[in-house]
C-alpha cells in the first residue's frame, strides 16, 4: 500500500474539518453539513478504489496458482 494515499486522506480530512469549523462559526450549519458529506464521499471513493485494486491483485495471484 502506498503511504501517500493515507496522507491524501488525512489532508482531505483536515481541510474538510477546517472548512466546517469556519462555516459553523459563521452560522452556516447547513453548508457545513454538505461540505462534510462531500468530504465523506470523496474519501469513500478513494477507499473503494483501493479495495477494488486489492481484489484485482488477489484475483491475479490466485489465478496464477490455478
């Protein structure tokens, strides 16, 4: 696994957290909720791609031994 992906996820989390805090302080709770939801969707997209790559590698390994 590439450690860079973990740093990207952490950076995205920090950015979303800061934006949400700023929006909540300015009484924009609805927009802050949307920003956190978009951040969650982005992170889940990255994780789903990683899981898909893992399954492809596992399939290739077991196909090689069949």
